[in-house]
C-alpha cells in the first residue's frame, strides 16, 4: 500500500532538511531524485506531478486549457495527494483516484507547460509544496524549487543536458514503456518546453545563485547520483 507523502515523527528536525533538484524537462531530475531519496531514506517529492495532475483534470473535465481563470480555480479546488510507495516511486491521487499512469500521456505532455505558466495554478501548488518541504528530510525536484518553492534549502542542485540528449532519453523511455515515439517530434517538444519554462513571467526556470550545476550529457544515472551524494556528504555532513 502507498504511504502518505510525509516523513515519520522521528525524522522531524528544528531546521527542515531539503535537497532541491531543479532542471529543464527530461534532465533526469525525477530518476536521480528518487534514487537519491532511496539511498538517504528521505521522502521523494516530484513537484511536476502536481502540475500534470491539474492538466489531466482539466482535460478530463473538458476545461479549455487556455481558460486561465477556470484552470487556476480547478488547481485551487482539487485534492491532489502525492504518496510514496514502499516498493519505490510514488502514486498521485486526484480526489482519491489513482491517476499516476495517465500523467505522462502525450496529451498531458502537450499541455502541461501552458498550465504551469498560470499564476493561480503556481500559487495554489506552491503553497502545498512548501508545506511538504517544511516537514524536512525530503528530496524535492522541479523547476523552481531552489528559487521559489524552497530557496532556503541547504543543498541546491541544477541538472542540465543538451536538448538533443534530453529528447533522446525521453524517446528511449517511451520505447521502453511500449509506446510509439518519434525522436524529432519529442525534440521539438523539449525545445518548446524550454522556451515556455524560461520565458514565463511567474517563476521562470533559472539556476539559483548558490546551486551546484551538474552537466549530465556524458554521465550515467549512477554517476549523477554519486556526484549528488558526494555533495550531500560535503555540504550536509550526512
């Protein structure tokens, strides 16, 4: 059974311990963050899942994605739960329905970047994300964790890679899941997502001034995790 997305009482501390991992689309944040949390015994929280949940809910309820007011109200009204699973990974519930398997559909991929630009959506979800971060001992991944959601995080990491490499990774992920995939189409989507994320007026994608940047093009997943673990030992002494 999935477990609630919160640490046990024995994990609480006076100063919340948060590892913020930011980066552009398909930079490996979720994969690396999940493995890091597993090694440390921390909570893993992928904030992007919340934006995908709002997008999915809007599509299902036939709310026009370009209707910012209605989509923002939906974000404020939705009950979104992110649950950790003892088997690894996480489960996302919308009003108690497990929607995890639908969050990375092509339709959600095509619209989530627009939804994430809406001020009302970001405000509603940032409040929930800060509440979870304040519980401490959490690896939190997203695009604005170190700059907006939890800038006081004692360790901030920014994972990056070229658009071509990130598109290749996403292509291979889809093939592995048995989904049809077109590399050029995915590359176009990655570049468009980069433009939207970096140019939006609210919480644009940027590197926190005190973040450690790791270029991952030529690194394996294990090498990236090892590099972040080294930072954890050096900076946090755990």
